[in-house]
């Protein structure tokens, strides 16, 4: 089901804020529109009110990721279910202009774009995508980056459920910091001195 693609909407919204660094890119209508990626009806309907509304949703979605990351599956599911109930999804069958080998439309599900405002449309899409991701791959596939001070949300799509960082950049930074810490400990005569 293509709806899993929409889980990235949740990640983009959560990562529009970096609370540990005091950063926030969700500051204007243009920023709201940028969250949508490709142009959609909801993005065109964005207003200043959507900045505030999406910030509130962002905090709630971050709580879903944080609960999942801490291992509290039930809380993560309860928080996501509350959002799904508040921002219901209307599925729609779509074929676009793609044709299969027999010339028939390539039918698939999309989320209908009939929401009252940009926030409702974006949130319904993000939550449905996150719900599909969570139910198909598991709650433990939602995470918060371990690289301080990053704390970005990510979706673990690795085959062995080993992802711990939001990006290669954060993983590299964390590995270099750990290496330097080990070297400092060795230089100070710590218990893990390198053998000659």
C-alpha cells in the first residue's frame, strides 16, 4: 500500500523543530507549504493560522516518536490513535495517468484532499502514513536520533532494526565523538588502554 509513503510527512513536521538547539523552521505560510513537498490543494489553502495549528500537531507527533523510542508501545499507539480520531482520513482510489501492461489504470489508494484546512489535511496524511508504517513494521521502527543535540525523528527501514541516527551525518559525528572519548580515556590511563 502506497500509504506508507505518507509517514515521511510526520517526520518532516517533527523535524521542523530542533528543541535541543532552539531551532524552528515552521515560522511562515511558505514553510507550511514547503512541508507538503509537491503542490497539493491543502498546501495552497495554507494560512497564518496553520503555522500555529501545525506547531501544536508537531508537539503531539514528537510525543509519539518519543514514546516509541523509549519503548512505550502502548503510549505511542494511544497518542497516534488520538490524532487519527481527531484528524480522520478519507481514502480515495486513484489511477493518475499511469497504465499497467494491459493499458488499464494503475489503481491505488491515496488520501483524499477534502480537509477543512491545510493543517487537517497534512495531519491526516501524516498520521495515516505513520499508522501504516507502525502497523506494518512495528513501533520500534520509530525513533529519535541518539546524536546529541540533534533529537530528530526518523523511521527505521533497515533490515536488522539497527538504525539509531536520523542521518549518516549524525551517525558519523557520534562515532567520531565516541572514538575521541576512547582515545582520551586511553591517554589518561583508563581501563581500556590499548595493548602494544
